[in-house]
């Protein structure tokens, strides 16, 4: 009785029925050569069995990478510009129109918040207006945090929350 040197299961013939590996000590094998080297010319060798299911090709898409589409949409907002750009570039995700929309909206929102923050902080050097900046910057930070949480929540729940001004630009880019 021959056993497969690859998986250890009992093998009958020249190939293991479980993993498809050639069996070294199988009856009818002619020696240490490769399978089929010792067979007579003109004799037909049976093809090796099909590979096990775990090695079968998987469909390309969000499922093969292990992330659901709603999770990817929420992650587009996680690190702002960085994850927005990342999911526009990553191959299985950039095919989804919804993922592209959320990625573009994330990029535009965080770019707009950065410009607003820089604009407000420039007024901090003007006398008497600097006190308003001390109040406005923490409010901008709190508003940005709340907006960030809402965008991630809506994206995770598969809701297409289109922000004013920025949302239509993101829809155009997502095409």
C-alpha cells in the first residue's frame, strides 16, 4: 500500500486522489524519474486529478480581498486624503462606482477642511480678530470630527450622503 509523501493519505495508482501529487513508490512506476518517464512509448498516461477546491481560482472583486463594499466605503473616510487616494488606486475596489464616489468625496471634504483651517488661522495674526480665531478653530475641529463620524456611519450603512457643493463634484469624478 502506497502513501502520499505530500499529504500522507493512502494513494492508489501514480497520483494521490486527495492532493494530486505523484506517488513515489506506486506500483507500475519505473524508478526515480519523473512520472511517465519509464512508461512505454505510445502508452497513454491518465491526467493528474483536478486541484483541490481551496486552490481553485477565485473571482476578482471586493469579496476576494476580504472586505465588503460598505466597509471599504467607510474606510475611504478613515484617514482622510490618504485612504481616499488609496481606494482610488487599489485594483479590486476602484471598479465600484460607490467606492469611487466615497473616495472622491473624502478627498474633496478633507482638502476643503484643510483650506478652511488655513484660511481661519491666517486671521489669527490680525489684532482683535485673533480672539475669534481662538474660538473658531476648536469649533472647526469639533465640526470636522462630527462630519467625519457621520460620513463613515452613512457610508457603512450603504447610504449615499451627498454633501452640498462637494458631493456633485465627487459624483462627476466617480462617473
